[in-house]
């Protein structure tokens, strides 16, 4: 009897989760109902999947509305009808302005229901008028009384109960950006829009039995079926339109790749290849490999850099097809992690591209493959944000909202309104708020995407599904991951910069990873953790881990990238791994079975496949059960019940095989700590390959690499720190220069000229004007010449002068500023028209003015966000430093005082919930000082932003890694800003 039911995917309107609707229907004895979310099919597949669990027949449709004004409801008679409804809805969602007409488009295999108030008089065979309970009195006096065959019950359901209706009103107020007290009734649903027993609904309409029959007939006729078994992928089935030809092509490409990848091909390689090909064919994943191959073939033809990651990196076939650069034979990658007969979904290929190239790759995929769409993500209401939104619609003052959202209140002292804000913020927490786009997920389906969902069109213009990756996987649509990564942009640009700055050097083969692995300079950087700018190995935590491990080889770096993940650290096994790495005699402490399973990591679980191996060999789980464990660890698992079964089976198997209960419990504890955090070994290996490419450039071309790093938005640190690193390698840093600089940073020999992009508040259009004019008509001669040739406003010109962009023509910028004020303030900002003769500028007598290094430093802080001079020179009182970072190892166990310039800080929470920090500073000589701030010290000594700090504390050492446990910390005062000091004097 319910043909118009909304879930909370009727965004900022409905307040019931799809499964809750099914639960309510089951309790109320409702055998079938239609889910018709407002302008959305986000919940449709999930609704159908869950309906079986509650023994309810699902019907799908859409409530087409303009805002909250219902135009009509469409129901799908079958899957073809659902496809047509999705296509129709997509047409509106792809338009700039969403407007639904009063009359629905004629679509085969659909039913259309118009609201009773509709002025339509002529209906098609599949069209009906919907009667709400509140319409019954009017119906008695309506002409439709004589056409009962065209009438159906249209009872709307949008909320679960009164509290749900209240939440709905709040959501409507948020959506309309208005106070709840001013929310118009026309923008709200009705408080009676709840589900009640079918018997009661029939009782309301008992005077019109034909309406009940008509409504039941529609529910009976509608029939939707989707396969959620996962046995058959719904991705594009073939690449060549023939499964047989697909497999022949895959085999041909794989065998061709053998000669590209290996100089000597052993029997082990052939056996592995044939084993993989057999299973890939059996699991119907052939087209998945070929589509990835085609995309990357295009990428190589365009000269785009990429890195293939994910579990697919465990595959020899992927390595031979150049989808990844990780050799699974060399690393002994566990094939069953990548793919096995129990695995329903294809392996993950996470393909990273430069942020500059990714959009073109996506464009290629959309053009090359017909049924393509990006995947959505549900951006949900978070508690703190909800407190702010609901506080605003209740009209609470900002101070009260701040107090509630920060949690700084005493519950008992809150007034009724504030308590309501908290209650309803918790209620809507987790509700979908709006649809976003998955970071890189793309679907390439066999059938049109609209067979499964409607699509919307985000700003970049790529069609996007209305459901997320979990729903897609449930129905057998597995994503292709095309991701954006700044690190690849750095590598590519660094190579281009090297070609320009060192034209006599031979071309760099950045893919010669085997040579990089043996390079002594790279080994030195790794051993000494001198990897600033080099992908993930640059972070303070990774730098300290590399020091502790003294890693200087590929295998060690692969392990380190996974050891540092929260799962290994949380289980306590990161420390154990370090101990066993450094002290071979400790390795005998490992359980023999664990050591046998993982000899390379000394019996310590480091990778995701280690967990699978342990579950299989130690816990006796089948590969099918181990695959459930893998999905559970990756955060993609949907059924906790099945995961619990796997856990119980693990313990039962261990008990029956005579393993000690305490040992079993400890091993399971370690397994559980990996949940959501485990790296596949192939994934870590892919990261290590990119790190080696970065390390090579850093080792041989550090200045060029640092310039490329900043030009590609850096990495873990601020631009200032990468410039510091360049300076440590002999770089000479110059502020922007109108005759040397470009939009991005530029290097000439050892001289690095900052780009106009580094200047706050400098307009990019002005940068383009300067560069274009300079390239057309030569260098600028002086300020007058610049003013003549570049139309630029006074404020923008002053900015350039203050950062010394005109230093070539007059070292005294104060005099230049005076001239600029006199000559530019009346000039209109238009493109200059070239004349035959230049009019001579009036030259004013410039007063004698002086400027200083300190003034330059403060101008740089204002416009660049950091000074180009040594920050220690800006201290109000110079410090007498006796102990530097390189000396700290001599003071282990002693209290010291050192001075450091703030680089970064990491906040963390102890097991007791207390805040503590890990700090990174550089001393006056530019070397790192690492600090630990335990809760007591952290409460007492607050970080106060950038600047120089006096740090006092105890020097500690662990595995050759020296840190200071800070007891006392003070940010030191800098000199007064001379630009304002003189103003005060005058």
C-alpha cells in the first residue's frame, strides 16, 4: 500500500535509514512497498539487497520534485523500467538548472502517479492520480470520483516517528539557511508522513476498495531483481568483444612482457605466469587486466608517469603488462593475496598519476569505454558540524554554539535549547548530507550505468553515480582506481628542470630502478635518513624509523613503509621488528611456525598478506575464510557476523591443533590490530619504487628536485622548509624578480628565483602579463620601463617592490616605493596601446631614504609567509648556543637546553586520552632536533606557532635515534617590526 516512501537519502528531507524502513515494515506486517527517494536513487540497490533479509518485496522508483513541490512519482515495473527512470532523472541532474515538468515523459515499463492537486485531466494507460488520506474529503466532490480505475493510494512516508519529524524540520531549516521559527510550512512535510500498519491504511480507504485494489495491483506487477552474489562481475565483460580473443591477447601481452622485464627467464616465472593466467580466466577478470593495460598504454604514449599499487602489484601478469613496476618474483609476493579461487572481486589496481595528468586519463577512459562513471561518496553530518548547523537554526548566539561544538560545557548546567541541539545533533549524525566524488574510483560496466543508478554531473563534467563503492561492489561493479599524486608531478618536473639546468648531462632513465637499488649515494641518504622531499619517507616518523633500522636496501625500505603503519605499531610489533632486525639472536624468540611463515620479517606480521598466511597456516583457515579476513582488515567488509564466524573458527582450529590458548589469543590480538591499516606487500613495494626515483633525484640533483617539490605543492612540510633544504645543499635563494621569475619557482645554476605563485595576494593574471611582456619585448630596464609596458595596479606594484622584485635597478626599495606612489596612482588599468614614440615620464626628485635587511625580512614574512634570511637573526636577544643537534648524542641521559626553529608538530592521544606531541625543529646550523612532549609538559608548555623556541629537557636515545623529552619550552621574542617602529616615533 506504500508507493511513496523516503529514506534519509532524500537529502535534508527524509530521516529514516533504508534498513530501518524495512525493519518497521516487517514489524507492521507490510509485505511490499516502494522506495521513492526525492530526486535520488542512492539507496535503491541497498534497499533491494536488504529486502530479502526482511522477507519484503522491494519496489523501486523516484519522487520527482522541484524543491519540495512534488510533480509526480515514477515506479519501475521491472529492471528495464528502473533503467529508464534512472536515465530520465540523470537528464535533469546533468542540467545546470534542475527543473522537472508537470507532465512526465512517456517511459516504457514505468508507472507514473501524479498528486491529487494536479491539473492534469488526460492520463496515459500507465498514469494514475495519487490520493492521500487527507485528500479523501475533496475526492467526494471531484470529477475523479467517476474515474476510480485511475486512482491509487499515495501515502507518503518520510519519518519514523515524531522525533524524526522534528529532525526533518531542522534539516529543512538547514537546507533553507533560515531560523526554525521562520521555516515556511510549504518547505516542510506533514507530521503524519509516517508508516503505520497496512490494516489501518486499508481501513482509512475502506470506502474506496477499488483504490486499494489498484494500489495492490501496481505492487504486484512491479518486480525488481539484482544479483548480489558477487559470483559474476558486472564490469565490462570483454575488451575485444570476444572472451576467447581477450584471453589470447592477454596471454600474448604477458609473454611479450617477459622479454621486456627479464634477462633470464627461469622455470619459476613460467609456472607462476601459467598459474595466474588460468585463475584470471576462470574468475573472468581478463577484461579487467586488459582495460588497465589499455589505459596505461595511452598514458605511456603521452609521456605520463604513473605508479601501479594495490593488491594487483602482487601479480606477475600485471608486472609483465606494465601495470605495475613491482617484480613479484623478486619480492616473493604472495599470489593468493592478489587473487584466489575464493575471491569474488577483482584485485585492486590503484594507479597513481601526476595531478597534472589525471584529468586527461579520466577523459580518455570516458571516451574509450561506453558505460563509464565516477563513484560517489556520501558526505555525512558530523556531530560538531551538526551542532553548529542546528545551533544556528535554533538562533543560539555564536559563543554558545562554540561552547557546545567544542564540548566545553557541563551537561547539568545547559538550558533546554542547548540540550535539544545536542540531542538532535546526535540524531542526525551520520545522515547523508550531500554527494561527493570518490578520490579515484571509476566504474566501467557491461551495461549502461543507469541500469543501476542515476548519475549527476559535478563541476569537472564527469558523470558520477549516486551510490558509493560498497554498493557498487555488492552488485558486482568493481572500481578502477585512477588517483592523483603530487609526488609523480615532482619527479616528472624535476627531470625537465635538470634537462634545462644541466643540458650537458645525459638523459635520466627514471625507470632504471635496479641501478638505483645499488647506488651508494642513495644508500647513504637512506641510512642517514636524509630524505626530505622524497615521497612518504620524508616525514619525521619515517625519518626516525629509518635511523633506527639503518635501512639501506630495497627490501628493508619495503618493510619500513609497512612497519610504520598504525596496525603494526599498535600491536607492539613495530618495536619487536626493530629489535629483531638489529639483534639477530632475538629472532629465536619468534614462534617457529611464525618464523617459518615470515622469515623475511623475522616472524613479525608486517604486511596484509602476512596476516592471511598466519590465518591460513597457523590458524588453519581456508583461503576462502582468509579472504573474508582480508576484506575485514581493509575496511571494505559489510557483514560483521561473517567476520565473527572467521574469528571463532580461528580459535577452534588452534585449539584442536593443540596450540596454547595464550599464544592463540596473542596472535589474534596482533591480527585484529591490522584492521583498516594493513598494507599489502606489493603496495609497499610500489611506494618504495617511487621513493627510489625521488631519492635518486635528491641524491644527484637536490636543488632541481627541491624546486620541483615546491612547484608541485610540496609534501609533508611547508615551502619554507624545502627552501631550507635547498640552502643546505648550496642553493642561493632569491625573492621574486621581474626579470628572472616565472609563475613557478625557477632555477639557474645554483640560484633559485622564487615564482610569483609564492606571493600572497599577487594576482596570477598580473604574473602572466609580466612574463608575456618580458618574452615579447625583452627585459625590463627600470621602474619607468615596467610601468610603461605592464598595466598593473598600484597595490600590486607596491607588493613587487616590497619583496625586492626590482632590486636590479635600485637597491633602495623605499625610494622606488616613493616613485611608484608619485607615478602610478592616477594611471587607469588598461592594456597599453603601443605608440611610435614613448612619452617621457616626469621625474620627481626622490628624497634620500634608507632600507634595511630587517625591513626586507618583515616584508618577506608578510608577503611570502617566511623570511629569506636566517630566522635566528631576527631574535630580539641573540642566543649563546653551546649545544647543537649533532652534539646531542654526547648528552644522553642529561638535561640540556637547545634552540630550535619550529618545523612541524604531530599531535597524538595517549591510551588514557591525554594529549601529547612530537616536535621537529632545526638548530642554527640547520640540523634536525626531534622532541617528545609528554602530557604533563604538553599542558604546561604550549606550541605558539612558528618561531624559535628554547627547549629544555632530557636527552634520550633509542636505537641510535636521539630525542629530547621536553620539560620546559619557551618561544623567544623577535625584534620589533622596523616598518612600524618608525611610524610610532613620528
